[in-house]
C-alpha cells in the first residue's frame, strides 16, 4: 500500500482558523494605519508569515501525535490512517514530524528576523508568546483540549483576540481602544459561527470530530447562547457611537444585521421543532463573521 501522506497532511490543516486568522490579522493591522501611523510592511508581512507557519506547524504536529492513537483508540481513528499497515504508518509518522518541525523552525526564523530588524516591541513579543502558547494547546496530547470540549473557546480566543493583538502591536507600540471595541463583536460572531457549525455533527462529535463546546453545555443551551451572542454583538456595534466611534465604522458592519436576525429566527424555530436547513446555517454563520470583518476592515483602510 502506498503512503497516503498528502491527503493526510491536507486533512490535518484546518482551513477555517487559518483563513479567519488572515481576516482578523488584516483587520487589526488597519487600525494604526487609520489612526495616521506609518504602515510597517516588514512587520505586517513577517507577522503574517510567522502566524501562518506557527498555525500550520502545530496542526501537523497534532496530526503526528494522532498517528499514535490509530491502534490504541479505534473509535477516534483518522479515516486516512485506519487501513494502513504498520510500515506505511511509520513512514507517515516520520514525514509528518519532519514537516511539522520544518514549519515551526521556519516560524522561529521569521521571528528572529523580526527581532533583528527591530520590528518586535515588548507588547508584540508578549502577544507572540501568547499566540504560540495558545496554538500549542491544541497540539500537545497531554493537554487534550479537543477532548475537553473547550477547543472552540481556544480557537475563538486565538483567531479573534490574539491574532488581532499581534497584528496591531506589530504596527503600534501603544494600545488604542479601537482594537478592543472593534474586536469584541468579531469575537462573539466567530464563536457563534463555531457553535452553528458544530450543530450538524452534534451526535457524532465524540467519535469523529472531537468533543465540541456545545456538547458540554447541551444543544439547547448552546443555541440560546448563540442567539444572545449575536444580539449582543450587534447591540455593541450599534452602541459604539456612545464611545465616539465614527459613524463610517459603525454602519457598514450593521449591514449584516439582517443575516444575524435571520439566523436567530431560524435557530428559534429549530428549538420549536422545525427541521434545520444546514446549508443555510453554514452560509449565514460564515457570512455574519466574514462580511462583518471585511466591512470593518474596508472602512478602516479607505478612511
């Protein structure tokens, strides 16, 4: 049997947090530029490459550890590994570890370049350490975040809080309230997206997809929390004018409010016994977070 290394690696790379991380990184990097500070292209490019290498490396490192559970824990076996013989599995294990270490070494090199070119201040360095620690939580087998059911919270914290902070502090040494004000609704919407996407696999998560947060609190509580978070997110955006946030940063993300309200309406009907429309739920979940992030980012860049 030929090694199935390529599909295994591709399946190990989680596209969702990587793409979402790019979105939130570009968003936060635009804030200092909007405030009139000179844009640092070296810091921007280096920070983005570092985060992409770090996230990819830890995802593949997690896949490397997963190869040890093929024979020990059949219910959790990766379908790409289940039918492989021991020699093929050993080769895949070696290649996976080599690739993971190469990516993490590349991330370390980029970090060294940022330090040597004086593009990594103390605040940015602190957030980089938090980013590294957060991503490793999902890779180290002893931590077992995925089995605890809190992987959604860790992913949300990384994508919607840590990555924006890294991007911001690579451009600016001083904190500005815009970072927290504009990031908070994105954090809520990203968490909402994860909850919505985990509903479809709710009965099977323990066996194939890993334990999700919605399994910890129950699907009904999860849907209630989802609806509240969407409403709080849009109320936060709408009330930002009280904090003297310019209107052109408020009204564009409010254009996605109909999608949020429709998602809340649909979830409410599901709790009352209506049949879920999974394709619609997925599109709305991605659209609420993605479009809101895009519209805020666009408003920052063009103003």
